[in-house]
């Protein structure tokens, strides 16, 4: 099967989609995708009852599955039109990757630092017959140069700076969404796009809270790059 199978949304899932739709800022394709993908199947059994609450859910190893509102905002910001090649840094349980596929991505490469989470995500995706998602274990900040370029990149963990390899792997019209750490208890979500004449446009999408990015790009470099909006 090329994407998530059609499922009959539970009452709780329908209620979640209705809440996400109410403000009017979530793309219809994303709402349809989130109505289709069973979030509970990606969560530890003890947390499945909270699958459609608007909260992040712990998935073990100090990691979490982002709250539905954040998933909806991220996937909407990517503006998938159908057929895009997408990279996700911080695959976690695999839920957002499944939403990306259901929202129109042709393929997703998901990189996860924690081997046990990567294996669990792979098993869940296979059990649900979700195709088109390649699961990798490694340092997501390095990207996947052998699969580049990507039309869209999403980083699902907060970093102190944007890993340069990810920018290098984005197409000329690509979009990148990531949270940057602004303080001990505050992250901010950003949309990054390449300018036609060179450089990058940074658009703030709002405050958020993510687990820290693991790997070599999870710490501040000796010579950090320019702040958002100045590159």
C-alpha cells in the first residue's frame, strides 16, 4: 500500500479534527490526513486513552509524540501539494510521518537517534500498512544526503541552531520547519524558505515546546550562525 489505509475515525478522533478545524488555519488536506491516521496505534498502551487530547504524549527514552495542534501547524506550514519528497528529523513514534504521507507526501525519510524508537516506529508503520516511509537510525542533523534534495524538511526536536546540512539538502523552492530553543522553557517554531536572490526568509510560527534535538547539532557551536531573520 502506498499510504495509510483508510480508516473509520473514532468519535474521539473526529472531535480532535473538529477542534483543529475550528480556527480555520489548518489545511483541509491536513485535517483529512489526521482524520485518517490512528494516533493511538503509535502510542504506548498506557497512553492510548489520551491519543486525541491536545497534548504531547511520552513515548519512552525521554521522547514524546507532539500534540495534534503542533502536528497540524507543522504539516500545514509545509504546504504539501502532493508528490513531495520529505525529510523528518526526529521520527519518534512515526505518527507525524504517517500524517505527512496521508497529506500528500510521495515519500518520507525519517531519521531517529534512538534505535528502539526507530524499530518501534518501523513495526507500527508496517503493521498499519503505511508505505513510502524509510526509517533510519542516526544523527538527523546530518540529514540524508544520499536521498536529497528534499521538497520539505521538518525537524521534530528543538535545536539551539539550524543544522547547515539540512539547508544544503533543501530544493530551491523547498520549505523547512523547525523549533529553535529560545530559553530553558521556551522554543519557537520557524518556517524557513530560500530567497530567489539568495539567503533565507524566516517566518515565526509561534511559541512551542519540544524535546531537545539529540546528536551533534543539539549543542551550541563555537561560532553560531546568524539569528533568524538575519541570514
